[in-house]
C-alpha cells in the first residue's frame, strides 16, 4: 500500500517534470518564404516556424522536375528551423517538404510551396491584386502603349509607304505618342512585377519588382514593343527606302509584340491564335495609323489629298477584312459559347468593344463611300467634313483601346473553364459524393473545384471544406487549404501541385460543428 | 532486494507518466476508455492544451445516441449550457420512466484556460445497454484564436491512432 502511494507521488512528479510543451502536436505557424509566394531571386535560407521547439526528421526540397534534395544544414533557433538549401535554387516551383518530431514524440509532416521568377507554365495573366490605384495605373499605361504602337508606329508606316504627308505636325504627333509609349512601356514592367508579387504601388522602387516584371513572355513582348517604337521614331527622321524598311519593321514589331503575350495569343490552339493575333495587330495598326496622317492631309494641297485618299481607299478593305476575320476567330476561341458574351465580364467587355467598332466601321464606310467621292469631285467643304469625321474616328479608337485595356483584368471564359485539359474524378462514400475538377491538369498552380452531393443526388450543404494534397511518390508531405463556398454545394480552392505524378487529394467536409465526412482520391498531374 | 523494491515504484511511475504523456495527452480525451453498459458512468474529459497555443474559452461535447440522461459538472468560472432535443419516440428510462427529451450537447463556456495549463470537465451519464459498441463524444474546443475540432471518427477497421483529431470514445463492456 505504501509502495502504491509512493508510486503515485513519483508519477505526479514525473508528469510535472516532463517538458510542459509536451502536451500538443507541433504545428507549423509560418514559413519564409510563405506558402504560395513568388520570389524574384533564390533565397539563401528558408525558415519554418513551429508553435514549439521540434526535432527535424527529414526535410527536403523538391523542385518542379521532381528532383529532391535533402536539407542537411539545419540550424535550430527556438521554435524555428533555419534551413540552408544544398544548392542554389533555380527558377520555378520549390516545395519544402518537412517531417519533424514534436516534443510529445509524435512525428508531424507538412509541405509549403514557393516560386522563383515565375509562377507556373503559361499561367494566365489575371490581375491578382485588388488595389484600385494599381489597376488604374496598369490600365492607363496600357492605353498609352496602345496609342504609341497604333498611332505612332502605324502613322510612321503610313507616311513611308502610302506617301502620307510628312509634315512637321505629323512628326510632332509621332514623337509625342512614341516617347510617351516608351516611358509607359518601361513603367509597365514595374507594374507587372507589382501585380505578380501582389505589392502596392509604393513598392515600385524595389529592384525585385522589376526583375519579376521583366520575366517571361511579358518582358519579351515589352522588349519587342520598345524596338518597334524606336524604329517608328527613327523612321520619321529618315526618308526613302530606309524609312520604308524602318517603318515596316515597326509594323511587324507591333504584331509580334501583341502575339507574344496575353490571353488571346496564348490560347489553345496556339498555331492558330498566335498568327491570328499577329494579323489582327498588323491590320489594326495599319488602319489606326492611317487616321492621323489622313486628317492632316485634308489641310494640304487638294491633289495630294486625293492621291493619298485613293491609295488608302484601295488598301483599307483588305486590312478591315483581315481585322474582322482574325477578330472573329479569336472571339470564338476565347468565348467558347455565345451566351458568354453577356454572362461573363470578358464577354461584356467584348460586346461593348464590338458596339464601338460597329460605330467606327459605319463612320469609315460613310467616309469611304460618300465623302471620298465628293472630295474627288473637288467639293471644298467635304475636306473639312472628312477631317472632322476622321478626328471623331480617332476619338472612338481611343475609347475602343481603353475598353480593350480592361481585358487585362478579365480572364476569358476559355481560361476559366480550361487552361489545359483538367483532371476530373468522382468520389463516392456512404455519406457523400464529390465531383472534383483539377484545372489545369498539369503541374503548377491549380484550381480545385468541388461539387458536393448526398448519395441520393441532393445538394450537400457543408459548413466548411478543407482540401489536403500530398504526393508520396514525389516525397511531398501534405499541405492543407480551406476551400471557399460558391453556394449550391460548390467549393473552390487554389493550391499548388508543382510536380507531375500521382497525388492524393483528401477532402474533410464539415457538415455541422460535430460531424465531419472524410474521403480521399488519387489525382494525376501531368 | 530492498534496494530493488525501492526502485520499482519510481520506475513504473515514470514509464506510466511518459506513456500517458505521449499520445493520449496530445488530444482531448475521455476517461475511462471503457465502461460497463447499461449503467451510470462518471466520464472525465481532459483538455491538455489550447488551440495552437491559444487559450481555451469553450468546450462543447455532443452526446451520442442512446444516452438517456446526462449531468455536467459545475465548474468555477465556467457557464454550463445544456441543449436538449426531443426524441422521435419516447424511450423507456432506467427506472421505468418514459423519457421524451434527451441531452444533445453540453457546453462549458468561460475560462479562459491558458495553453500551458490543463483542466478536466466531468459528465455523469447513463450508458445504453449495448455492450461491445463504442460511443463517440465529438468535442469542439473553442479558443481565443481558432477552433480545434476533436470530431474524427475512425471508419470500420481503421484505428483511431492514425487520426489527426479523433473524437473521444468510450467502449461499452458487458456489465459484471
């Protein structure tokens, strides 16, 4: 009996003396880089912060090719683990997959993903920040670039090839729009970086912002556009064949710059959409570029006016036909179905643009069929008339370009449904059914859409859905995110599956405070 | 021999303490783990820590079907809420009384119970006459920051050891 009492005292003492933190499983509170962030440059150290001191078991870094490297240089700093990657990390995705022992002796695992340089392959350029000031700046800068490309480079082409008037006024217009566009182009790289890193305008002076902005197709497109603008500027100072070559280069450059990046040029099938965007851009530049020189020609000698008008009238039907054909093709690819024209914000922007384009075409047709013949018949007043309608066309063009600039903020319906072939799977347990769509189905940032139903096909209402992704094949520990409800049993969450292969997706569906349903399914990522 | 005897007590106690610390006390648990069916039992729920370091402000327990009477412990600094529900059909109580309402949820609200201290919450229940079955008592632990739900129930053939946040469970054994 006395022995028993003594044992009890020893037990109590032992319980009290065991480390006080030993009562809970360890959990990760924060990481640096944080989960899902995009970095400009490879970090030299990584930190994992837990709620209590932990003992590392295995910590590895898996890159997007699936290659994994064990982290051996680990420094413990209180509840923090400071990791030094075994090699310098390259561009793309990196997963820190960790397994540690908490003070209570339980092994705990998890993973966190970050990106260097760029996020995903051909990830659609959709604005991530909600910063209205940044959005406004992006839109304004884009409008300035469009004006420089179409009015500036297009104007230079018209002057050189259609023998438009190379007046001081025309040169002044060219200088202004081209210079403003060049400045806007430089600024756009920084704004793109801010948007990608989800930083406010105040971080514009950060060098990393510019490095990220210049990455990938956006940087390439900006460089081509800058070259086109410079050629246009120089062609005003040259003459004859040199001016022709330079301005042709500028025109082709505009088409290439537009075809290098953006929603439309990267839509599938690319062999069709990329040339279509190029043709659309070149035809557009020819048309818009002609407007300013034509308006100025109305002031010059009558014979010059007539000659320029005749040449323009002969060429423009081809440009407009190419413009409409390529535009129609791109609209079909992007919209996928007609009702997207009014049910999606991308479609509404397109509908509004088309309305203005129809108005522009009507004015152009009036100019072509009515005013042009009157000018040829030497009616003095018609030239002033024509100048006014051309200026009106230019104003309308600015409006159209302003609307087109809004597309930067609206992903096309195509990108919303499928960016690539999605992975679909159906889960069925005794208490629930789930349709799970992972898009795109290839490695990178992914969107997971979940439709929950009861086994008898009714909508299953849930309080919360958490999604866990892991890949034992790739040695990647689980990572969990809370899905957002879209109503009607639909849930959505953005996560990362940066390595191709077999993954396990686990659903934990909270039905009430006390009831939870659990199901898991394999997911194949290409 | 006496020397050896002197050491048995402390050794057993230390091992017992370490074992009890290891997995069980990482979760919200119930004692005893098994109890005779068709009898009264004094269940004690242990809250060993907060939610990720945050202090506990409420403990809510949902009672499983078949428990016809329940009485929570009064605790200084905690307000007790008892939520009842009407039975679909009146049930026969242990003393021949007809029962129409049963306790569905018991909640203690107050504290806060800091993360570095533990506390226990008592509940006297009448266990049903279903020897061999396991009753699950899903627990929602609400904290100043965040919520921990101890509500996972193992599927058939699965051990609850593997679950991240298992619901406390009591196995019903045959009445002696």
